[in-house]
C-alpha cells in the first residue's frame, strides 16, 4: 500500500555574527569558563545584535534551506515558524518571513512549544502533507533567547543563544513501511503541571512585559533525561524497532550533561549523537534544525539512515520524530 511521506529535501541555518564566549559572560557575573564548561558543555553562543529580529534569522535559514533543496519560494505551500521569541505578540512571525521571502500564496503561522517547538512544527507539517493539504512546507525554528535573559542570573544567562534553522519538507510516495524515506512517525506529549520548573515571568495577559527565564535546573535535568530517553524508546517501539536500528540521534541541544545522560540511558554511544551545544548553547526551537544543518554540512547523514529527533521544553512539552534520511 502506497502512502505519502514527508521527506527532508533541504536544510539551512542562520546564526548572528556576534559570538559571546564564556570568558565574556564571566566579566558580567560570578562565573568562569571552567564552571560553565563542566556543568553545561557550552563554550560559546551567538547573540543577536540590537535590531536583529527573530524573523531576520528565520528568513536567512529559510533561504539557505530553499537553496539546498534547489527550490524557489513559489514552490512552497506553507511556512511554519516554531518560536518562543516572536518579533511581536501579533501577527505571527511566520507571516513576516513569508513577506521577506516574497511568497504571495499559501499560508504561514507560528507554533509555540518552547524547545519542543520544531518537533511540534514538523509533526503538523507532516500531517498536513499526509492529508493532502500541502506538498511542500518550510518548517523553521528561530529564536532570540538572549532577549529573555536576566544577565545577573548566572544559572540561566550562561545557557541560551540565538539562531535559526530550517528544513524543506516535500511529499513523496512511499510503500507504507519502515523502509520508506521521510518521517515514519511523530510522538507529542505535554504536562502542564510542571509549569513552575521552567517558565518566563512575563506575558501580555499577566505582567504586560516580556519577562525573563526562571528555571529549577536540577528538576529540569531529571525530567529532561527521563522524557527524552523514553520518547525515543516509545517512537522505536511504535515502529517495531530498537535502539540498535538507530543510526543517529539528533537531540535538543540544552546541556551536554543531559545529552550524555540520555545516551547512557539509551545505551547509545555518543559518536552516534549530534552535538552542537558547545558552539550554539541552548537555542530552544532552533537547536534541532541547527544541529541537522551542521551534520549535513559535515556529511554525516547517509541516504537510508534512521534518525530520531527529540526534545523537551518548558510547559513541559516533549516529543520525537523518527525519520529515514
């Protein structure tokens, strides 16, 4: 039985030119490079300049993904932008990107699931493709997380960075089994009871301002390792597969210790896990597409290989996408 599959045809990335090192952060707050590196694995992060917007980064990443796919914007039916840091409360940042790209057809909208946003966006795009609503979709994760930081809080200001990554998803016919190219399955979860472990203090209907990130790091770490490992196992089980079938794990890049602990729980070697957190920090919804673009640039993925993408974010939200390259 044939069925439509959503295949990644192009990837792209965009990072602000400004790089903020651990040493530069240490000049602002009571910390140092060794402390940050030991606890997070982060050595540097990119930070948007004044006036550099989330939509600017998203547009550049989209342009790179289109070029990689060999497509023009007229081929795209929809744009989904996963972001926690929109240009404005409304309209959707995706519509800004639509205008920037010169797209005068189709539709565009935002998704907000914090660090899991790209997984949610991919899932929505995949379901729209399977349902026949669209054939080609730009899915973008884009953030300017530095705008949400309290630079006096060393527990959070060391973690986050800015950037954007994008993929072009295209409908292709498959046989309907796990040998197909493209997205095999998606799995989404959330638990609103965990709000207080990771949130931002502001919002239009509460404080009427942007606010700043607050996090209970130890508890977030515990939940992240449990959920990120479990959701990968769940995705594999749903497809009658095991960890041994996985060629690559592309996780949300929050903290190297979380990645190491997740790998240990999955009994998976770190050599099969894409790691960019050392260069980018935690870029929230942008981290997975940035990691994909980095791995593609390094020639790591081979046709037919099995990838698991997974993330956990504030809310809590978490999820995984299993796909064949």
